[in-house]
C-alpha cells in the first residue's frame, strides 16, 4: 500500500481503537471490514514510525493470545481524537459559511 | 471516481487555485499532473454540490476561451485555506507531542 509508512491517519486510529476494544488484530480487521493483511500492514507501519510500538502481541489467555495497545498506543488515540475535536471546533465559522453554499 | 460527489477537498481546492491562475481546466490538469477527464470530473462535482457554480467557462479571448472562477469559487479557496490554517494552528500542541514520539 502507498501509505505503508504514513505513521497515523483516521483509518489507523480507528484500527488502534478497535484493537484496544477487542484485543485482537484479526477481529479488529474483521469488524473494520479490512483484510487481515491490511490491518497487519497498518500496525507494522505505526510500530515502525514511532520510537516505541503502539501495539504489542499478548501471549496466553483464553484465545491463545492476541494484541494489546501499549501505553503509548492508548495515548496516541487520545491525542488524535483531541486533535480532531480541536481542529473541528476551530473551523466552525468557516464550515457554517460553506454549508450554506452547498445544495 | 468514488469521490465524484464530494464537494471539496485538498485536491479540488488546489485545482480551483490552479484554474484561477492559468485560466484553463486543461492547463490546470496538466500542471497538476492529473488527466483532463479527472479535472473535469472534479469541477463538475464541485459545481454540482454547490448552489452556484465555482468554475465557469469563458468564451473568446486569445486562446479561444477557457475557464474562470466565479466570485463564489474565489471565496471558497479563501475559506478553505483559512480552515487549513486555523485547524493546523489549533493542534500545534498535540502535534508537537506526536512528533516527539516519531522516529
């Protein structure tokens, strides 16, 4: 994929959030309707771009292991969602003007 | 294209700006390294989504006619660039944090 080395974006953050919720990359891929391969590529890209990994594998447990977010992974979700909120709030005025011009 | 009916985005605003500069959709397409067909589709999508067109054709003149932005087209560029600037400024703090975490 062309975005293999893009550290972060909306799709990657959604994936992080899903992995955090379901504890598995394959299940997160299934729920997000992307291929397992694609989800792995996204996780690898993130882990590659950041100084410390955002996702780590977890061994043992009921399902025989899975994936979990590292503290940095969780922090990155939080920061990213904050950025979305702040960016969106900062352009309310312009967005209202544009909306009025749309059919 | 899947984004035929997306009113606006970075590619479309770049195209508007280029049309405004060069006065021609085909020349703007060439300079932006997209096909003439793709540029036309983008212009049509914008004109379709807004209440009034952003781009209009111009007849006569040296080259035998071309394209020009309407006042709304020019305003939309301005608003969009303002949005980019404001959004970017609003997330400086988070962005600095993220950058520190990147390799």
